[in-house]
C-alpha cells in the first residue's frame, strides 16, 4: 500500500471487514442546523447528531472518506510543505460499541499490518489530564498502547490543548490519543526534550487522531457524560501518503503530481525551480483542488460567508498563476486536472463539471477586470511621484488585490 488511491481503498476495505458500514463523503457545506463552521472541517462533523444521541446512526459502526476544508490557514498555504485548506480525512466511528481498547487495537492492526510502518518510527501522545476539567491522566489509553507493544519511552502525555478534542465550544468532546511518525533525529532540533508536539522542528508528523468522545461540554465549562461512549478517528490522506511515499512535504506525494505536472507544462516553470515557483505551485495545487470541490458542492464566489472563502482562494491562485507565467483563462483547465484525478471517489465532480467551469471562469474574468482597474489606479497614483500613501496602498490591496511592493 503506497499510493493515495491504495490508502483510501485499503482503509475502507479494512474497516468494512471489521463490520463498519461505509458512508460516502458529505458535502463541504455543513448541515442546515450546523452553524459551527462555514465549511465541513472534519469527518465527524456530519455525524454530530449521532454522537449527541439526537438521531440514530445508520449503523453502529461507520467508516468514511470525507472531504474537508479549513479556512484559518489560507494565508499560510504555500509557505511550507504541510499547510492545506482542502484535504481528505479517513475515519472510523463507533457509536456506543468499542471504546478505547477497540479503537487502539484497530489502529495498531491497520498501521502495522496494512500500512506496514516501521514500529521504531511510531510515537503516540496521550491526554495528560486537566484540573479545570476535573480529569486525570488517560491511564486506560496508556495501558492499552503498552499492552499492544508500544514502548513506554515513545509514549508522551500532553496537555488539554494537544490531546483533548472539542468542537471549539459547547458540544461533544473527549480525550484523544494521536499517532506520530518520526522522520528521524537528523530532522530534529537536537534538544534532549524533542518529542511529538515540538515547536522547534518538524521531526514528528501527526497523522491519525483517535478521539474518545464521552462528554458534552456546556457553556458553563462543565462536562456531563454523553448517552454513549463513542469513538471518532481522523487520518489525513495527504499526510499518511507522505509517510508511505517517504517525502516530508505533502505536495511531493502522488496526490499533487498531476496538478504539478500541468502547472509546469503550461507555464514552463517547475516546482522547485525557485522559492517563488515552489510557493506558487503549492498555492495553485491546494487552492485549485479546493475551488473545484467547493464549486461542485454549489459554492459560488461572493463577498460574505462561504462565497468569500471561495473568492479569496480563486484570487490568490490567479495572482500566483501570473507569477509563474500562466496565461488566463486557465482555471477551468486546472479544475479538469482535479476532476480527472478525483472523480472515481467523488462522482459529483463529473456530474457538475459544467457548473465548475462556469463558476471558475466567471470569477477569473471578473478578477482580471478588477486587476486591470487596480493597475490603472496604481499607475495614476504612482505617476504623481513619491511614496504611495498608506490609505491608498490599503485601498489598492483591499479592493483590487494589488501589491505596492
């Protein structure tokens, strides 16, 4: 199991063999009663009513491959080899069936018997407890990991911020245990306390999170038990593919190679030719996938909400395209690369190909005209001589997405 396609198929087959029912990806647009986020950010989000006990799940055990989109890091995409907005999350879910022991056993079997990862490079983190929540160390999870064969010296206890999952406010929550891949000491900071969650280096890559969802957090900060003890897990396709393919950047995995080849072929500028080219390729690759999937789910550019997210990533991609010499219009072609690669797992891409083309082409043309107006304004202001006043520079950037430097 080495390719991303094999990873997706293998994950589904493994959990179906363990009596999990497969549920296709939900839309990137959350349920009408879910106002927690603009877009679907995790595999468990569409399943929230089941975790809260408000609705009966279609099966007591489920597995999914969920498309996700997270907006906080939009401006970070391109700066390194890990930040993404759009990604896929593999998940297995238990509603009142197995709990910590079962989840850890299944994860161990999949990681070592199916992914065949090197046990010497495997670390786990566990919830260290939290006085405010009135919870102690997760000794149960620790004991199960040790019983499975994980050396105690490669198990670390981390605080609430690292190993207690919640929706960011009131709602279901619980301690979690995370799995990390160790790229090796040569990629570390050299400090004796270097371990998972180290902020000084990128030695450790978190790739699978097992959440033991057993509480509901209330507005007053108190916890009450959920009707059932549940399990919610999330494994990132892109990160796990990087491990399987032995590359430290997700952008060097097979997930992105078709897009990278297309960009290089159309622009004559390859990934890695320069720092600027690498940044542009990453942004075009990530945002190209994101805009294609958003359009397929009916998100159109606008000045608010989900539409504003769509507008931002389209305009950011177009700006980077111009820096590597892509000649507009090209977003529809970029979307076709994504569709051809991903339509096997997401039939909506082919079904809505014409809508995707229409949405992206219209915004690309609109932004092109905006840039022309911004350029004329820039030349008018610059023609007066001297530095561009701060107020005018802000207007250029905010309204026309131009850069005065």
